[in-house]
C-alpha cells in the first residue's frame, strides 16, 4: 500500500465523523424535516442496539458469577501438561508509586496457582532510571525467592524507532528476557504470557482459570485470553464521572466477551509465548499495543485467531490525582488514548491488502467492526443528547406548524424512556461489582450515591465518550500522532 492509500485510511474515520456532524448542523437549517426523520430513525436504532446488547451483558455477568464460585485450581491441576505449564508476567512501569508495584507483586505471589511456576518481569523506563532502580531493588529484596524467576529491565530512552509508551517498553523487555527463558529449556508452547498494567490486582484463581482454558482450548496458541477488567482498586475514592466511565468500560468489555468471535484484546490480557515470538513481540511505535498485538497474531494466522473469554476479574486503578478537576482531565486523556485505537484501522487495511490467504469476508468483518465502533463512539452521544434536538431549536416557523414537528419530541421522549432500561441494568449490575466498602465510606447513603451517579451518564457519555473519540480521530486525520500519556494512579488506604 502506497502512502496515498495509507493517508486515505487514516483520514476516513475522522472524515466520516466530521461529515456527520456538519451534515446534522447544516441539515437542521436547510432540511429540518429530513433531520427530524433521521433523528427518529437513529434513536430507534439506538434503542434496538441497547436491547440487543443487554442479553449479552447479562449472559456475561452470569458467567462471571459462576466463574467466581468455581474451583479452577482443582480443575486445572488434574489436566495433562499442567505441571509443565509456566506463566510469564510482564509488568512495565514508568512513575507508578512503589507501593502500587509492591501490592501487585504481593498478590501475584499469593495466588492459588503456584508462584513457583511464575516468571515475573519488571520493566522500568530509562527516563525515570532512579525510580526504576529503587523499584527493582525493592522487588529483589522482598520477592526474589517468591517466584520461579524474577527479572528486571530498564528501557533505554533513546532507541531509534521507539515511541514513549508501554508497547516499546514491552518489546524491550521481551527482547532482553525471552532468550534467557528459552535457554533454560522451557518450550514456547509451555509458557503463557500475560501483559499487565503494573497496578493490576489479579483474582486469586486467575492463573488457575487461565491455565485451565489454555490446556483445554483446541489449538491454544491461536488464541488470546481476555479477563474481565474492573477498576476497583480505588473506586470508592474516585470522582463520580470517573466511576461511571470505568463501569461503562467494564460493561462494554463484558458484552464483548459474550460474543468474543469479533473482539480484540483490551488492556491486560494473555497469550502463548509461541505466538508472541512468531509475531516479533509488541510493536515499538504504537500507543494501542493491547489491541495491536491481537491484530499482529490475526494477520500472522491469516484470520484464524481468536479471543478466549476469561470470566474472572483483574482489577486496576482508576485515574487519581488528588484533585477532582485534575482527575477529570486525566480521565479525558486516558479515554483519548484508548480511542487512539483508531490507528489500528489503517494498519489493518494495509496488512489485509497484502494477505491473499485471509478470506475476504474475514477482512471485511474486522474492518467494518473497527470503523463502525469508532464512528458510533464519536457520534452517537452527540446525536442522542445534543444534535438530535438541534432541528427543534433552529427550525423556521412554517415547519413548526407541521404535525411531525409537534409530535416528534414526544416520540423521542418515549424512545429515550425505553432506552433507560440500559441505564437501570447498568446501575443494578454496578452494585454487584463493587469492591468492599472502606471504613470511611460507611455512611448509610454510600450505595445510594453509587446508584445516583448514573444520572451523570448523559454528560459523561458526551464529555468522556464522544469528545475523546473525536479528538483522537481528528488527530489521525490531520497526521498528528498521539503520544502515550501515563495515567496518574495511586492506591488510597481505607
């Protein structure tokens, strides 16, 4: 694919978004009745979309509850090859607090799965070398004898081709350590790789569950393994908009897990060392390394690659800065970084065009899903809560006398009332996913606040949904890459 084609695919997502926004504003002035028809159809489509997704969310939540009750270690330990299976855990970090990293290592060392078959790799950044050395010294002193192996690396800050970010650090970590692991006699097919944010707190049975799925999956090296991502480490202390946004992310992921044939990996995930080696590790020049590594494997296997759902949770921090306004700013930057996954669209288009062995319908499925997902992320909140009402604000007097004009607000009101079922389901499920309540939040109305926070959904949907997505897609359209911004996180004691 030449540069012209590359730029076309970089421009396309953002151009579709801005064309939609411009057409809605212009249509409200020039053809208000057309816009009213469009608004009714779009709101009806969104209602159907909500009703379509709710069963998947409830199904995934049910499997999640079942997984919590199952003794995965018992079931995994009787499988063939259980004793030959090892876990390689990547924990890249930058400036995260040493206590956050200590807690992550402590939890890893105390899971039900034997830590003696875990290989833990800490990867600091050379830009913060002093902090990296301090973390490594702590880890060696306190955890050296807890795991099968404990390695530490420091990612040099000036490697040509590297961008500042998690992906380049992960690549460096793998380059430095994987050869050392292979020289110890471990086969790549025996090792399951997990790439975690350094604040990740795994469920006690997570690695047992992961091992069980890996050993029972047909062709396990052709699959990534995706857990349920919760943001519970400091959820009670987070501002309400942050909580709503993080629960929204969890519910989106749970819905995807229920129809995993079309999902990519997100955030913390696992895969075989065999596949990681085959695709050449994580790419060093991308921000969205979590989904990109899945696409690398999908392309390597000519479309014959998948995600296996792991319905046990891993928990991470929400953004925390000690200031309400700064926390919201950090949330916006975090969601914009996630929205920068739009960079995968031109990558997919280019790679698919060079792969004659991948079926055309597989290519079309992934390209459409990526484009449609990014498009609705950026446009749906504005169409539902702002632009959908624009024709009623600016329509001329002769249009206001039409029956359609006068009845449409009531129609939209009923459509939105029916769509509220999604809000009620989300609010109810959020109560079942809450972490234990800290002592200082023992006030009787604490849970009422958690329910009432969902009233912020329209605002959160726009400010921390549409705007970050439009920002990211516009940057790609204009050829202004987004750098990697490390979200500020910190644990707060109860």
